[in-house]
C-alpha cells in the first residue's frame, strides 16, 4: 500500500495512447506502460494505491479466479466507503449492476471513487486498486478519460464527505477489509504505514513498485532464485 508520485499508467492496449504520452508528461507526471488489464488511469498523492499479490494455489483460494478477485476488491472498497461515509450510497458494478455495469466502486452513476486494474499470469493475480482519498488526484484525472469511460467523473472520500481522509488514515482500514474479503477470517492485523520519504520523494516508490512486479514475475515465470535476486 502506497502513494505514488504523479504518474499516468496504461494497460496492455498501449497503442490507444501513442499520442498522449508527451502531452501528459508535460503536466509533470510520469507516463508508464504496464501489463495490467484496463485502460488509462492516474496514481499520485492523495490516492491509496494497493498491490495485492495472490497465488491461486493457496488452500484458502484454491479454485477461484479473476471474477472472484475483482469481486473481493470491489467488496473491500464498498465496505470501506460504507464505513467511512455512513448512510451515503456507494455503488459498485458487482454490488449494484444497474449503476453503470463497469468495474470499480462508484458513488453514483457517473462518479467513481475506486478503480481496478489487474493481471493474471499462471496461478498468480497481481496489480490492484487505486482509491481516491483526498481531492488532490481529481485535477489530474481531468487530463484523461479515466479507464476509457467518457461518462466517468472521478470523485474522492473528501469530496463526498466534506472532510479530508489521508491515505495513511485509510490504509489500515482498507487492509483489514481486503484481508477479510480475500480469506474470510476475523482480521486481526498490526498495520504500519510508511511514507518512505527521501530527498527526491520518487525513487522509493519506484523501488516498492518494482519489487512488487519483480516478485510477481518470479512467482509466475519461476525464475531461478539467483536471477530473481539480481533482477530485483
């Protein structure tokens, strides 16, 4: 769980954004091509980005797949939003199919608060979700068509509740709900959130994300341990 420095990411259909990279980089954000599903999105300060890596060989999840994983991510986001926002209505595609019929967690038909982009390689599912906590990410989404949905307008916990919720505050709550929805136990976790500050404030996040992706590659490609350690 982390906050990125400003970065636009695209999924496997990168050719759709061949002419957007230079324009978006001029905003001060990075532009990264990934191997996840989904179209273009944004990650940055004020957004909680979560990278769960799940092996479908585990006894607790044996026999489950992509649809189960997406549903668990959406349910976790819904549970979190319901807990924070109280009696306000939060809609997600799995929970309320009549809302928009699109993946993620939605506050209403047009306002999305949590996005999902994942990849399955062999028995491992990885990448994850972006949850807008503060209003800071919203202006960056104005430069793109989020997830390729023209009718989609991104929102945040702060925008809905009228109160700021930082990723550091939200992370332990989301962690508990995600763990419970993935493995169905009573969740009793000790959670530590770190901002990984450094002089340029960007390199640590890149290291964290690279570790996540390298770990997923190791688990799916079964690289020799020595090669894995060198690549990492």
